[in-house]
C-alpha cells in the first residue's frame, strides 16, 4: 500500500507493541481505555494498517536469512560493525544478540496488533468485515511463521493480545501446534480473500495459499503443498518476461508479485534509535556500496556481501546473474565509479568484490530523512518464480512423486533465465530444484531456511552444528521476563 500513512492506531497501541519487552514496561499508554476502540469500520481499517506496518520490519529477517547462509558474508566497516550481524555470519549466536531480539520483538509486535483486531472482531458488524479479518489472520500467520523459522517453539496467543504483566505466565508452545494455527489462519484467509486487490500490498487469496504451500513444505507435507500451490499457479500470476525489470521501481507489484512488502521514501522518522519507525527498506541502505560515487546506485554500509561461491553457482548464459550480483570492480572499470571497501585484513575479510544488486539503493529516490534508512525498494516476499519452484519440489518429493509436473514448473523458471530444460528425475531432479532455488532467489532471504528444512545446512554452512543451529537462541531478556520458566534452545 506504499505505505498509506502511519495510522493513529500506531500511537494507540504503543503499550502493547512489544510482547515481553522490558523496553516499554514503564511507558504509559496514550490510550488507556483501548476497549472503546473498534466502533466504526474505519477504526478496523486503521488497526489493520497498523498490523500491516510491522511487515516493513522484516527487512532484518531478509538480510540475516542471507548472511546466516552460505550465500553472503556480514561485511560492514569492520569485523566488529554491528556485532549481532557478525555473530550470525560466524554461527556464534548468543542470547543477548540485539538483532535477534529485534526479530523476536518486531514479529510479536505484529502478532499483538493482529490479535488486537481479533480480540474485538465481533464488536460491530459491517459489510466487508470478513475481508478485514482474513487479512488480519494472514498477517498473524506471516509473523508467526517467521518466529517459528527463527526460534522454533514460541508463545502462542490466539485472538487476544499479550499485555504487560502477563509475560510471566506464558509458556512456549510446541512449533507443531503453532504450525496448526498458522495453517488454520491461512486456510481462512485463502477462502475469504479476493484474487486481486485494488490497493497494492493488500493480501490476496493467492498470497494466502502461496504462504500456506510454503508452510506445508517446511513440515514435509508435500502432497498438501503440491495441491495448494497448483491452485496459485492456475492464476492470475505469471513470470515477468523481462527479468531485468523485476527489482527496479517500475517492476514493483507486477504480475509476478504474489505478495510484496511496500516501502516508502517520503516519510520522516527513520533513525538508528528507531529502525522500525522507518517507512523505507532499511536493508537497502545496509546492503549498499560503501562511499560510492558513480552512476545508477547510491552509497550504503556494505553489509550482506555475496560470496564467490554463489557467484560461481550461476550457469554460463544465465541472465539472472547480472541482475542479482553487482561485480563492483568490473562496474567501476566500466563506468569510472569509485567506492571503498569495508575491511580486508589477514584472515578477516569484509569485502568480496560483490554486492546484492537486487536490494541496493538506486539514484533518484527521495529518501526523506536518513537516506540510508528510507529507500523505497519493495521486498518481493513471495514471487511467482518461488511458487513454481516450491510446487516443483512438492511434486518431486511427494509420494507418489510426479516428476513430470515438477519438470514443467522447474523449466518454466529456467527458460525465463534463457537456460535449457532439465530432464532429470528422482533425487537428481530434487538437487536440480534446490540449485535453481538458490540462483533464482539469491539475495531474497530464503537460503538459510531452505538449507535447514532440507537437512543440508551442516554440509553447506561453515560452523553449522546439527542439533543447535537449526534455530536461534531465545533472547535472554524474554526468558527472564517469563520468570526463567523457559528452557533455552538446545546448545545455547
């Protein structure tokens, strides 16, 4: 919705934004009697905008999902630049990692905002309310799915906010139970949302079913995933013919976009003391070229730098390579651009020579406020190419398998990249699909979780310990606020 505005609900729910967060314990609510809200349709719409708003904070999930994998390194100015990011890169996570705590807090903030609506879902009736509830349940499912991916078992709140003072009586819920709730929310959303929306960024039935297919895939429910993803593939989506356009401003909310997180560069308020306040895509500034002067791009902080390994993963003739990866040395030689590197001394290397071209700043944007925190580049959260590859994997891995259908979906993606058909079957086809996911989706935050869910992380990620690194540590402060009744994730 490019984001409509920060609605009044943002200020009204400040006291319930962060589940189990001590940062706001002593902050008085600007609206101590929130039960007097939800008296008009507009107030439900305002609350829904508030629930959408936390999607913008998932920039961190995306960036760290690459850095934790074998696709990129942390980068930055030095080996100690943003220690939490460096720890994730080195598989040295701690329970006091500030970035991991941000993910926990921001995803629970989104859940609390969604549950605020659900808590009062029956207060009044009006035409179209079921669509508001369906969007709300999608958002709750989206945030919970992120939490389960990162932390495993998490507290489950259904149709009720987690309020301050309640944190000590809340237990973590097994992820299998959380997955069941996620599935229920997405089934409801898929059945009650339209196929298209007039306003860009609003959830559709296709987005709900695509996310449901991914949730099934993460649980190895391959037959269920294949069935629901086939529905998404039936329409109204398609692959964009010009791959070069997908990650440019003119490529936002196109026919390949199943679900897209909207960002805006014309809203003040962004700052390092409140990164979640930005309406812009913070990751774009973090990914940017350090001290850059030249055409097309803007400067940034040189984090999330592609490794040579992923550059070499592209086949000869794959047109996606130059869209996904910026070879800064070749670019500088071609254009006369200048830049600086973060650090490159001895064993520690913070510069690879490559940048995540999909999500680095372009010239010509307003970038109101801090230019590194307010980039308008939307995050393509679910692309149709991703849906095709998920469906290909589901058909290949289900029992009995349908490798013929899997090949049709896989080769649609490959042919768009100007690559020849794959003809493999069985395990060879499985590996071909995995490889295609890597090069198609590089830079988009999926790689680490793909490796974990398919059991390949230990062989691909240096320092990864099986039985530990599949999930990240629960923030220590959350365990303390819960009365030290929670067990930390194994190995931490």
